[in-house]
């Protein structure tokens, strides 16, 4: 069966592509019953957790590699930039929207292959990250329990190298399969090919921006021990017996609930900034100026400085709002949309904080949030 649908909403402005251009383009071929739709002028507001942003010029929800290839071809033929969207929990979309093609990753699937010491889990990018963690814990598989409760999809978890409570997702990744938008083929990358760093990966670099994560293989183990060395978890389990895998997940979920905004009530994208990572020498210099500045040694020998501490203790911005945006009162690295903030308001406040941080510590933090469209 061959069928395709073109869905048109209302145009917001005169665009280079006309309706005619699109109808004269080759039809998108579908398999089976699934109908592949390319939609126009779709509002981003319900597609991101900040609840802001204009429209996507084109958007397609892709549920298979074939659909992904069709969507990419459509964008390439029209020389449109592509933005790969997961669940929109780490993006800030411009009020003017995105004049390109948004590929909403909806490829689903999870497979656990058990081996004597654990299991290999192969997961599709459109699966919800925390559903995967929950299932792994239920199957008594160790490795990702400290990453419980992080919003978003599996594909983005890898691209972002998500981390929390002393764990990063890269620690359990065996390989990542990607769709290369240049060669239009899938290929599998090893862990080292992925070049994971602190909230970064090859997929986020200029060289890897043509790669879309299409499947991830995790190595999880059966008889692992839990890791509760991170301060908050240590405090939570003080004076208790060694917790089980399940209780660690519950503890992480509870700590997060008390510290982070409830996405059903408040618009946010989590940490707006990355923590500072500086050389030991730079850290020592900073400590001369700010004697109680906290810092944690990383494997690389560098020092990670918690930015929330600086925003709270040196800038005194915890809970402080500007226009319709606030620094979250329980976690100062998080910005929240108070009442219908615009993306511009959020961006301006973040830039202001970034500048103040540069003035106070001499280092400008990078943004963790990904920007979509022009700012
Ligand atoms: C309340 C809250 C708490 C959070 N806590 C944490 C935390 O503890 N630790 C942490 O690390 N993060 C945290 N985050 C950030 C966020 O949850 C993660 O970055 C998450 O991985 C984003 O997933 P997503 O599907 O929503 O990605 P999106 O926001 O849709 O996209 C994020 C980036 O990933 C890219 N991307 C998406 N899918 C793919 C794919 N298949 N292939 C290639 N690139 C892709 C996008 O292009 C974009 O650049 C938090 C966010 C919120 C709102």
C-alpha cells in the first residue's frame, strides 16, 4: 500500500517554500498501515517541558528507520536544517520557532538478552528513559538505577550523556547505532567512538551532527552493588543497611521529587547551565578568593564546581525572579517558567546570570539546555 498525508496548519509568515512546492514533491512512501505525516507550522509549546516557543516549519513523527530516511530526504531536498526532537525536556525553542524540519523520534522497542552475569538491553530512541530504568530495576539489573526519574527519551539520554547521583549513562553503554544523514545509512559506533564527556557526546559535536541515534545497547549486570556514595544518597541511607536496587531507585525518585520542579505544574528544562569544570590549578586560585568554594575531583583530574552553590551563595539568586522567569527556589541551577514566560525572557535571564557568574568567578558556564531556532 502506498499512501502519504500532508497536513497543513496555519502559516505564520511568508516562507520560501510554497504550498505548491510541497505538493509537487514526490509522495512519501509508507509501509503497512502506518501513515507518515509531514505537518507544517506545528506549535512547539506542547512539545517541550519549558512550554514556550514558536512553530516548527515542518514536523514529522517518525516511527521506523524507513520513515526517518523519508523525513531526512524531504529535508535535504529542500535544504532545510534538521532538528531531532525527543521529549523536549532539555531544549529552549525560540519565540520565532524553527524554520527547518523537526524529526520527532518515536521509534519504539526494547529487548533484553540475558547472559550469565547480566543482560544486554537494546533500546530504541523513542522509548521513555525512566520506563527503561524501571524495567531494568524490575528485572534486577544494576547500572542505571541512580539515573531514575530523569525526564526524556533514550535517544537523547545518550546524546546528552545524562548523569545524576554519581553515575553517567556512558558507564553502561556498549554500542550506539545511528542513522547517518550524509550517507543515509545506519552504522554502529563503539563506546569510544561516542566520545562521551560531561553532558556531551560525539552526536552533539559539529563533526557528529549528521548522526541520529536509532538504537542503544546497554550492558547491565545482575550482581552489581549499588552506588550510594553521592552526598544526597549517603545522607538518605545514613544508618540504614545496604539498600537494595529497588530502594535505591525509590530513594533517587524521592530526593528528586523534593528538589526538582514537578513538570505537570511548572515549565522547566532542568539544569539550565552545566557545572563548572576547571583545572586543579584554577580551582586553587579560585579558593584563594572564595575559601569555601566546593569542588569535587573528577577522574580526569579536573575539579567540578557545583554551579547551584555559586548562584545561591555568591549571586544570591535562589528563588529570585525576573519578568516571568525564576531561579528555582529549591535548586539554583534550574530556571522555571512562572507564568507564560517567553523564550526571550528565559534566554535573557540566563544570559544575565551567565554574565554575573563570569564577573564573580571569572569563568563563564556553558549552557546545558539546547537552543532551537534563533536567539
Ligand atoms: C525536571 C528536569 C530534571 C532533569 N534532570 C536531569 C538530570 O538529573 N540529569 C541530566 O543529565 N539531565 C536532566 N534533565 C535534562 C533532560 O532530562 C535530559 O537532557 C534528557 O536526556 C532530554 O531528553 P529529551 O528526549 O527530552 O531530549 P530533547 O530535549 O528532545 O533533546 C535534547 C537534545 O538531544 C538531541 N536528541 C534527541 N533525540 C536524539 C536522537 N535520537 N539522536 C541524536 N540526538 C538526539 C536533541 O536534538 C537535543 O539536542 C532534566 C530535565 C528536567 C526538565
